[in-house]
């Protein structure tokens, strides 16, 4: 009987512990984005997992090391704010009912900033995309996702696109680029046609003016207008 009790205890201890966001409502989700395909997947993963009353904070970190260069820094900030606006648009396309906010965080270390933002908003789960760095690069530069997994005070989900998703995304990008090239060519041809039409009209006007002058000079054989 003691053996059975011990065995049941071991089985219970070995069971995975559900993250807090799995049984509390409403949940506070935090999605860290960087413009990569994986961070976009992270956003949609969170949107699919969220319930009706859950809240979402979309965080994007901007390096504040060159803040002394005011003009360049403002341009960079505008670019990063534009990225947040793009992700906000993705959320609205997914559903108009999502309770979400966006935040641009100026920081020196994105890893620490994400962890601190999670603490500040009492996040139940942080979702972020895998950057796809190699082993050597991760060791030298430090993996943002690995740091957040270790230091965050809540559940952390790291999302990575599959090979099939990557192939589909690259194919869509190729088709989009080809379509853009076709449209550019069509616009160029339209502009050329309009330019030729204007040139033709100008020449016709010049011919008409010459005809009028010839009439005034009583020329017997006036020049005929060309097409």
C-alpha cells in the first residue's frame, strides 16, 4: 500500500503545471513584436487563444542608444510607430472586439524591457516569435526569447513558423512582388501613352496654326493635318 501511495504521489508530481492564464479570466496577454514573420505568427497565436474578456498589449522595443541625435531618432521612432500601427490593423482585421493596446518601449536591452513590461501589466502570458538565429549567434548575442523564458514571472510561449508556413509565405511574397511589377509596368505604359497623346495633340495644334498662317498669306495649297 505504501508503494502504491508513493507511486500515485510521483505520478501527480510529474504532471505539468498549467500556466496561470489557463484558468484565470480575464487574462492579460503580452505580445512582443519585431516585424518578423514569426512575431506576426505570435500575434495571431495569441488572438486565437484569447477569450472574450481577455486583454492584449502589443509591445515593440526601440533601441534608445542614439537618442542624442534628435532628428534621426524622431525619424526612427516614426518608423517604429508605423510598425505598431500595422500590427494594430491586423488585430482589427481579425476582430473588432479585441481589447488591445500598443506600446513603443524605448530601451537599451529589449530582453529586459519585455520582462519588465510583463511585470508592469501583470501579464498572464507573454507570446513572442523565435528569431531563428543559429547556435553561435545566440551564444554571442544572447537570445531574447531564451532570456524572457528564464526571467519572466509568467508563462511564455515562443512561436516559430513551420517549413510549410515558410514556403507558403515566400510563395505569397513572390506572387505579390510579381503583381507589383506588373502594375508598375502598366502604370509606366499608361504614362507613356498619355505622353504620346499630349505630344500628338501639340503637333496637331502646331499644324493648325501653320494652316491659319498660310491662309492669311493666301497660299493655294494648305498643309493637311496629319493624324
